[in-house]
C-alpha cells in the first residue's frame, strides 16, 4: 500500500512538471509571434535638426493685416477745417482795445481755414484693421526640432566620412611636405657648407692685367629687398657659388684699355673717375672683351649678388655710415654746400668701403646688373641667379646703387631701378664680376 502511494506521488509530480514546461513553451511562442521572432537589434538614436519653419522657437507667427483708407470725417474729405479759435469769427480773433479793430487770427492767418489735424490735409486717413496670431508650429509640434530623414542621415554620414578622408589626406600631405622641406633644407645647408669650404681655398683678392682689383665674395644667405614699393617682398636668397666682384667701379682708364682709347663718352673726364654714360649692351661688350683679354670669365653681377655684396652682412638701409661711404646729391657738387651746382662724380676709392672691402656701392654712379627688371620680387629666384624670364618694362635691365644725383633714399642697399639696353643715361656705370677659379 505504501509503495503504491509513493508511485502515485511520483507520477503526479511528473505530470505537474510536464504541464509547467508546456505552459512556459506556449508563452514563449506567443511572445515570438508578437515580436516577429528573434528580438531586434537596438536601433540608433534618432537624429534631429532645427525646425526651419519656426527657426527653433516652436512657434509659428502669422501676421494678418489690412490697411484701409477712409474719408476723413473731421474735414469731410476736404482736407481743411474751419478755424474755431475766434469763436465764429474766423478772420479775427479779438478786438484791439486801442484801435477798436479786429486783429488777424494767428491760427488761420486770416484765411478762416486750416489743415485738418487728423488727415494732415490729405482728406483721407489710414485705418489698421490688422491683428497678430501666434500659434504652435505644426511642423515640429512646438518642440523646435524635427527628425532627420534617412536620406539626410546618410548624406551627413557621407559628408563626415569624406571630411575624415580629407583631414587624413591633408595630414599625410603636411607630413610629406615637411619631410621634403627638411630634405631640401638639409641639402641646402650641405651645399652651402661645401661652397664655403671651396671658397676658403680661393685667393681673397685678385688683380688682372689692366690693374682691376677683384674681391672674393664667399657664399652665404641674406634677406633681399624691403617692404617698400618695387623692393617687395622681402625674401631669403642663398648664394651658393663664390664669385669675385670689382673692388671699385670700372674707371675710365680701365674702360679705354679694353674698349679703345677713343671710346669714352663720360661727362666728367678723368682716369680714376668711374666711367659713365654706359649702356647695358656696352657693359656686356666690355665684359666679353675683358674676358678675351685676360682669359678669365667676366660678367655683370646678378641683382641678388650685387645686393648681397653691398649689404656685406648688414640688414639696415645702408652697409655702414651713409655719409662716410657715399657720394650723393648733398655732397657731390663742384663746390661743397652749393646745392644748386652740378653734381660731379668722384675718383673711386675715396669713401669708406663696406665690410667686404668694396668701395662706392652706395652712390657715385649707378651700376648695371644682369637681370631683367621686374616691378617686384614675386617669382624671383632664391639661389642668387639672374632673373632673365618675364619682365614688366620691355626687357629693361636692373640698375643698382644710384649715383651722385640721388638722395639718401635712392642710394639704399635695397633700392633699385631699370633702364633700356641701349640707354646710356647720365651717371650709368659698371662694376664687373668674375667667376671663381678652381683651386
């Protein structure tokens, strides 16, 4: 009997467990049917933008107005009203107790009528029948924001992706350019060091067969130009090749020795005076003949070489004390202090030299350079070579240093001008350069 009860209890427990499992399974299936199967992945948060209708305020403003013009009832649309200041007597306001006559009404000036104060004499007046209505924006339901569409979300994501790509490419390009800049800078420094080493092996000065003294100009770097006019922009120039430059301007005795004793149109004659009234073409011809005569390679200096040599390591407007170094308009007259007298050139080498040992780089005569004249330095070479492309003035060539006719502004280290190939202007002279010899 006890065994039978035990079996019945076990059987009942089993049936109860089975029914519980069936109930749980049916509820799970019902939930799946309601949710469409497996639970969905979490959706991204909604994205919003400012409502363009209410501009984020959540309110829509409607203004309804109607303006009407009606006949002025005050003046019966006539624009005038009878003056009432004289109590029925519009032409007069009161009796003068001395004369017994009526005075003229000051309001209507005796006319009896005056402009209507309501319509200002127009006969009509404006009536505003309008009113304002402010209600909740129906686009954003007063929230001030509206949800982005799928197309807008995709467009924003694509724009963000493209912006990230652009930033990455820009960063990579910046890294590449910086690496290239460093490579070029290292190469420039190495080339400059090598050029200086080479220059140290050269003679510091030379003298050729016609007695022309040449000073060695070693390689270096300087800031060329100024912030004024045609001297802009200030830019860095690296002179990588040593060269020799005339210690003095070419004198008339040296010019005759090369060009012929009858070939000298200088205004002021004298063996040791600088030759002047020289054109660019004649200066080039002088260099060609001098090269054939001496066996060296003579040429005109480039504009960058000239300014580098003139500055001689200085950065100011002049290479030293201006009056001590320069023959110019205030100290070059026949009679010192005679500002009305004619300015005359002076023998070379009488003023103080610059730090490189060069004389008369400021003043005395203007000196031709190899370069074509440009109105500014935008696009100018940075290696000290001659700028022979382009130009703004029909192939004009550069003149530097100015002359005895210039003032202190014209004789600055950075000051520049130009002239035509065949123009042999007054006080146009020459100073020659020579390629450095191989040690």
